[in-house]
């Protein structure tokens, strides 16, 4: 599934009192990996003023499948699963390397938004081209 993989170690501060990864942090880890992938595609949120548009995450889905504990190494795999005109879906999986179990999987839907009007706008042409270069199966 992976087009991009980000390793993340479960930090003590990210765990709940039961010693496992707090449920909302699975989404945080997935979002971190998505941002790393977008950075590889030269669409970095670190300098939002330099971007041609904004992106808003308008939907997040997750299935929790197994727990992660403090100090577990998690491999977060991400890829685009759909490219529309002004929106895109990314899907992710969190694999716990200690147990070998898939801990969570899900999707995000992102809408590309004009900075001044705050209305949806087409995915930037150069970004679409870089995505399709990495994931040609999305061209169909």
C-alpha cells in the first residue's frame, strides 16, 4: 500500500493512563505522515504563505484494529487513493513493528481552497503532476 512511510515511536506523552496510544493520537500520527508525504511532493505547509492555495481536511475516517504501547515503533504508510478536481483522498495504515499487527487504517479527504475567497479551487497543476508521477494509477 505504501507510497510513503514515516516511522514514529510512541511517546510517553501520547499514551493514556492504560499505557497505550491515546485514540486521537492515531489520527495525529497519520496526519504527520501525510504532511511528510506532501513535503516530498514539494507542497509543504511550513511556508503556507508560499503555497498557491490552502488545503482543508474535511473528513477523517479511522478503524482501530490493535493497540500501540509506549516505545512501540509504528510505520505509518500513506498514499493518495483518489484525485478529484478540487479534492483528494489520502489513505493511511499504522503498522506496529513490535507486534507485526496493523493497528489502524483510514482516510482523510482534503479540499484545495483559494486563499482569498476560501472557496474550493482546482488542485495545483504541478502538485497533480508530482502525485501522478509517484502514483500513475490515479490518472485513470
